C-alpha cells in the first residue's frame, strides 16, 4: 500500500469502530474496507476514495465536491452506485465521515440492517 492508502485506511477504520464485521481486502487497485462482508469503500493509491453507494442516490452524490463516476480503466465506468472521491476533498474528518456515513447507509440496507 502507498503511504496515502495506509493513512486513509487508518482514518476509515477510526470512523467505523462500532461495526462488528470489518476486514480489509486488496481489490480495485486499492485497499478495500469490507463491512458485513460487503465493500464499503476502497482507499485508492493516490489517497482518493472509491465509495459504494445506493444507485438511486448516484446522480445527486455526483454533484458533491470531488465526486466523479468510478471507472475500471479508460472508457469502462463501474456504473451507478460506484463513485470516486478526490483525495483533496476528504482531507478533513468531517468530509470523510460524510462519505463513510453514506456508504454505511447503503451497506446496512443491502446487509439486511446488520452492523
């Protein structure tokens, strides 16, 4: 992991200490944080964040600062429900926490309300 990824994973873990089932997995070119055996977010190499969200909120969340459509390479977007958030827009805990909360809401919905 890059130093940016390591620092971001540490910040993410500090925000989800109340979650019961948490583990890290290498995927999507980053270090993903799984909650309830479902991806929550992934720390990307440059310190950005890949976020799994409710596809119904996708378009409105794209309007938030630093949010873009997540891609799997040139010309291959990951579809609704997958966003990338630029590192400079999650530099403080309030900004990061907002994205983590959004991802947790979706995670709990698809995991059947477990936490």
